[in-house]
């Protein structure tokens, strides 16, 4: 494409907008749509784009953001729980897969050094495609989803020494890894881990007080890209740096707000990354050597699938979960492209084998979403097997335990009472508050709440609103309350909404949206009224009965006026009628201190 950046951006966006809805419509998933769009636009398709590597390098920011968001879901304590599947399962998967694939490459007459590097690179799976597929199939929190993520995390860690080993194996003396390089890498890791949490929390607290969403967005992007840059400069993986930053902020009160700000950028750039991968598939090489490429793809998928299924069964996963684990991670990974380029530069790989391997990995990434759908269809029609005798490994269980089913929006005096009662009953909830000072003060006293504006749909989604059964809207400002209730009613129509109401007019508007209003001073005013009656000598039982009957009468009036509240004359008439009814209701009590007898019509 000979136009400028604007034309390129328009073509890429048009391809995504056209391809993804079509593929989603036929149940093929977004990843396959992006990959197909890339193939069509690439050098071997319509040739709108000639330099796919340039786009791929820029789009890798999407993978960085994906790893940052994954880190936000993993607190350090949960990460410790996962150490066994990460270092145990990950090590076994990489060693066995690399050993088998490397051995086959030796039989293909590759030198042992080349076979070692290429076999290890092929053992790594695509983090971007794997996690995106798990997300699309809502399997990130399944047993095989958690085990798959643990393996992907280890693969990201092993990629660093693999890159460092390539110059050594290739005999490139001026690129060997020195102790100085190792010290810099370890120092960068220590700096991020030790100083990251307090520095980042202080930074976000300061920015939140500006009450400017665009500055918060810029800060979130700065943290992700800045941490990735620091790690890259230290010779480590950019994705590893972003992942660590996410883990350090996982327990932060700004977690949901950060996630809501980063998510749109992640989705767009990750889609661009998949398009770039599709552009990089060498269709000329596939057409020139179809049998060689087909055998290569088949061997890669079969070897990795067998290893992953066996590993899943060894971890006591059910057979179906083990098969799903294999079908999500049997593909090659984007990091293999980097390894192949470095291996070619170090004279470990010839140009022809380089092109073959790039085509094999690219096709494996393109075929995986389609093959996953086929496997899911087969499993759906297969007979159910008896459950395994042994439970899965404890480290694979969701550390989040029970999902909160209550959301409290607004942690002022109203919301705090609700939160304290839920805490006393050990009922998990998630609380949101738009005032950073309130968040900081309450966190000091041990309350678990998060900074964010509940009138934004992306924030509700990041806070897990799809799992919420009861929304408690307790914001101080009536207009904010109404906007939040309107949003919840639109996005989550099946949920129960309980809302704080400032007055009768506010309550009527909430009732219009099928929310249950709670007038903020009504209950306490009735309690005070009951105390007034007892102070005047009326027995407690009678005073309590008076208050109960008054509450019932007023709630009946509230519902009646809700039907005509847009007609001022009708509201005034119902008020006058209700006042007369109320006087009549209690007139028999005056003088004898007894409740009026009920009348039956």
C-alpha cells in the first residue's frame, strides 16, 4: 500500500469491522476473523500491506496490555498458590514438547543446536490466541483455563533465557550474555517488585484526585508501557514487565478503574496483532510446498496436543478438560517468529527453513480457533463419562473462591451500613466509590472497596457486574443514582436493584425503572417518632403499632402517587385524601391510648 498512515489505518479498521462480525455470526470466533482479514490484506493476498513485520512490532503492544490485565486478576497470594502448575506443569510441557519436536528435527537432518532452538520455540504456545480463545469461550476460570494460563506464564518466563542462548549456540561472540547483563536484568526485576506497589498506588491516588478521566487513562497507559519499556531495556520481556505491574496492582483500590481504562486499547491492538500475524503467513511457501507445510503443521499440533492432554490427565483434570487444554495450547506462538529471526541471524537457520517454520506456526495459529470449534462439537455430542475418582490439584482451584453477588455503589453513610451488615453475615460483595479520599480513608480501616464511577458500563463489567444478583445504589447525588440505575437496568435487566432515594420525587423516578427505593431518612424518622410517643407516656407496644401502621399507610400512598406524580393537581388531591384517611385511622386512639379497631367493609 503506497498511501500514508491514514489510509493504512482505514484499511485495517475496515477489515476488522467487516471480517469479525461475519466470523462471529457463523460461530467461528473473532480470532479467526482477524487472521483471515490479515491474510487477505497481506503481501500474498490483495497486497494492501507489504511490510507486515512493521505492523506486527507495533501491534505487540496489544499482547503487552493483555498480560497486564491478566496480572490484574492475579494477586501475589493467588500467584503463590499457582506456583506448582506454573513451574511444575510448565516445565514438563516445555521440556517434553521441545525434546520430542527437537528429536524429530534431528531426524530431519537439522544440526543439534538448531534443533534445540527451534524445538524449544515450537514448544511455546501463543499467549494472545490462547487467552483470547479462553475468554471467548468463557473458560478463563475453568480448571483447564487456569492450568493453561499457568503453562503460558511459564512459557513467557522461559522465552528470556532462550533468546539469550541463541548467540551462544550460534557462536556470535559479541552478543554473548555477560554477568553485567544478568545483574541489570535482576536489578530491574527487584526494582519493579519492591518499589512498584507503593509508587504505583501513590501515583494513581494523586491522579484520581484530579477527577479528570483522560488523565487517569493516560496514567494507566503510562504505567503499562513504561514498565514494559523498563523490562525491555533490561533485556527482559516487555510482556513480563506489564504482567508484574498488573500483579502489583491486583490488590489496589484502583484495579477496576484501571482495567476499564485499558480494556478498549487492549482489544483494538490485540485485534491488530492478529491481523499482522495473518499478514505474515507466507502463502507462496505454502503453495510451493503444500505437503511439507501440511506435515509440519500436523506434527506440531499432534505432538503438543498429546503432551498437553497427558499433562492434564496427570494433573487429575477430567478427560474433557484435558482435551480442551490440548486444543487451546497446541498451536505455535508469536514468540517463535522472534526466535526464528534471531536464529537466522546467528546462522542457526537457513532462509528456506525459516520461511517453512514461519508458515507452519502461522497456519497452526490460524487453524486452532476452527479446530477448537470442531472439538467442542464432538465433545458436546459424546456420551458423558463418570467423574474422576480424584479431585483436581488444589492449586488449580479458583483462588477467588466465591464470586460476590452484591454490588454496593457509593460508600457514604448509607452504603457503609449495608456493607457492615453483609460483612457480619460473611456475604461477599464488591463496593465502588467515586471519591478517592473516601476510598483511601475506608481502606485504612480495612474496608475492601474500589475507586471508580458506577455510571460507566466498562467499569461495571470489569467489577464483575454480570455475576451480581443485587445492586445497592447508595450514591449521595440523586442524579448520579438515577443514571447508575438506568445503566444497570439496561445492561442487567434480571438483577434486583435497591436504590437510596433522597425524597418522594426521587423515589418515584426510581420506581419508574423498577428499582426498589429506600428513602434515606424515612426509617430513622419513624424510629424517632416512636421514641417521641413513648416519651409522652404511650406504651411501647402501642407506639410501635402506630409507627407500623403509619409506615404501611405512607408506602401505600407512595405507590398511589407514583401513578399520577406527573400531575401536580392529582398529587395534591391524593395528599389531602391521605391526610384525612390517616386522621381517621388514628382518631379512635386519641384519649384511650389504644389502637383503633379495624373496619371491615
